[in-house]
C-alpha cells in the first residue's frame, strides 16, 4: 500500500511528482469476508457518472450510478435508508482526507435534502467553501432530468437549494433558465461571481446552449440558444464534454453523442461579451508525433478535465494575466476505444503536451479534480468498453511541486500513519485498502494549529 505521495507505508517518505498512486478500494465482484464486511462502507462503492471537487486537504465525491449492485444488498440497505429509493443511483456525499488518508461518508446537517438527480450532473468548487451541483438525470436516464442548482457548504456541512429569481412566463418557468438536461458542463468565473453551463442532452437530442447564473442576484441569463433549424451546424451539440473559462471565453473540451466523439485539435470557443462562437486550431505535441500518433489527443467524451491558473510564483488567483493550464484525463473515443492517457493544454498558447504519467487502467465516466496546490485526484469510473465493470479506486498524482509546507505535512502524516495500528481491507491487484485510526493524526495536527474537519 502506498500513501498519497507514492511512498510505501512502511518506508521512508519521498516526494514523487508525475507518478500516479492507487489508493484503496474494492472492485466489483469482490466477496467480502467477516473481517472486512463492516469496513467496506468506509469507502465509496464502485460507480460512474459521479462528480468530485478538491480543496488543499480533501476531495469530495457526490452521486454516481452502479446497476450491478444487488438490490437486496443487506449492507447497503442497512447502512443507507436512501438506497431503497435511489438505487441504482448513489445519493450520497463522500470525503477523502489527504492528510489522514481516510474516507468518510458525510452526513449533512440541517435536514435539507441533497440533489435527487445524481448521474451525469456537473459540479464545481467556488472558493474553498461551496460545492455547486447542477443538472443531472435520474434512472432510467433521460426520463427525469434536472435544471436545479444546489450548493453544499463545506464549512457548516449543509446542502441548500439555490432558487433562481427573475423573469417568469405564464407556466411559472424562468425565461432564461436552461432546460432540464444531463451531461452538461459547468465552470465558474470567480471574479464575476458567475457560473456558466453549456450543452447537455435530454437523452434523445443534444444541446450546445450557453447560460450564465449570477451568484449575486440568483438570476439566469441565456447567452446563446441554437435555433432548431441549425442542428448539426457549428458549434455541434454535445454532452459529457467539459468547459474552461479563461479571459472572457469558454473553451469546449471534447464531448460527443452516443454515436460519435468530437475533436480536441479544433476547439469551439464562445466569446461571452459578443455571444459569438469561433473555432480555434490548437498546436500538436511534436515530441510524440509518429505514424500512430498525430500529436493531438484523440477525440473523446466522458473524460476528466481540470484547470489550473497560476503565475511563475504558483499563485492561483483567477487573473487573466495568469497562464491557464488544462489537463484532460482518459475517456472513451470512437469505436469504444477507452484511454488511460493524460494530456496538458496551455490555453494561452493553444499547445498540447502528452504527459509522461499514465493511469494504471483505462477509464471513462470517471471524475477528476485538482487541488489549488496541484494534486490531481481521479475517482471511480467504468473500466471496460462494455459498461459492465466499475471501480472505486482513488488515483492521485502531483502535477507540479507544491509548497515546502505541503510537502512537510505529507511527510509528517506519512510517519504518523506508519505509527498507527492498521487493519487490512481488500486486495485489488496493485492496491490494498487500509483502514487507519486517524484520531491520533488529527490530535497531533491540531497541536500544530492544523484543524481537519470530521
């Protein structure tokens, strides 16, 4: 078992950037024995279609879908009163602590319900305080979809519905509100206190409409709605894409339909001020061009995508003068080709680079997030092209070298975990799930003035 920096738990700490580390989990088909039956709900079950966000100290995983769990799973029924009503969807929130290397299922306070449509929704973190969740579908997919916005307050552990205000028509729907869809893409412009939503599907047709939600006024604005007679024209409608906000523009990364995937060499770009679309040609990675590789990532959907803004001093301020780096992680392409690669896009230079790190397995319908200090986390997803097997493995990799304080904390927690009694969970090939009593770690860190929420 390795910790989040790539060290053997019994060995000497060493920081290893650009090296994926597999952390815990038990795959589908594992038969739990008496010793670990009570432990396996100490980490999330295998799933796909979920979303995640990351802070410096934790990552949060919400929602997801798994049709392969038995409907009469005694442990799920006993442990989760929502499971009877929500299966095969997971209407639950999990937190993984990077410092204590442990999962915990979050039980929100206040009696406010979590979002109901928890497959192929979208999520983003605003500041280090609020996780916004939007859209998504129930099951069967597309029969019931959502255009509701929810916020989870990380500080007070509470969900709240974010009701839109403003112009209404006679049927009491908002004129500028997006229609209920799933597979949309969501991003945030923190300087203008706005969320942007693009695309998605009803399960029968696809969209490329663009909407802005003003977090200050709680009002929706429709920035672009494609006329029905132009379906199929540029920009092409899609779902399970991602969008990136940079310098007043929205960059659409990948996506597709159930039948085809769209290019990442030519990227649709929406100018927020003018409401116009253009298409930009990116630059290939000359270092990997050969007879098999074009130097561009292959067309794909259901991929992971994260963004980092930083300057030479590693500041993450949301400033257009800063450089914007996007990472695209795995996904599925045409002919059901599933990927395990990681690509880096310099948005300002429009330059692609194939990263040296690769995932230990091929994935799609997974989720990815990156912490402000550069730790990429990838959780769950489907591992075969037939949609039959899912994973609950957490993968982490450092995309850049964080501060000396962060590396020091990693080292301290490594040795604290090493000194604590551990109980082995389940073997999943390269990784073994280890349950650690983190009470001592929390107490020690509290003495250093580092407080970790429970």
